C-alpha cells in the first residue's frame, strides 16, 4: 500500500514538473522571439493551454498529445501577436511538447524503477 501512495504522489509531482517544463520552454520561446512585455504571464497562458491540449490528447490516445498539444500552442500563440509563420509555430509547439514529455517520461520511469514499481 505504501508503494501505491508513493507512486501516486510521485505521479502528481511529475505532472507539476511537466507543467513547469512547458512554462520554462514557452518562456524561452517567447524571449527568443523578442517578446519582453509580460513574458512570464504570456508564458503561463501559453503553457496552460498547451498543457490542456496535451492532457486531452493523452486521455483519448497517447498520439493525440502530439497533435492537440502543438495545436493548442499554435492557437494560443496567434493571440499573442508573435511574428512567426503558422508552420513554424506548429513545429515549435511540437518541439516544446516533445521535449517536455520526453524529460518528464524519462524522469518518471526512473522514479518507478527507484521505488521498484517497474
């Protein structure tokens, strides 16, 4: 029973880590494209909608996270007026989603191995 509780708590921590990684990558993306006005707030909005897209995509099918996450990134980015083409915005969103999910997934599987659940 203790391992189940530890695994659930660890899973929740990694959900927080995933969101933090998305926020960090979105903030770096905005800074890279010259957005300095309210960059932290804009990154929070961008990360929130990207996280929502990933979450809905993971519920329906794992591959859906790589479709809905970048799409949510692109749609949210259009509202911020960043000077970037549509195709580049989608590819940036895909890269951010892929990097955040890969780092979180590797860390979570390491955690599962550490507690003996995998």
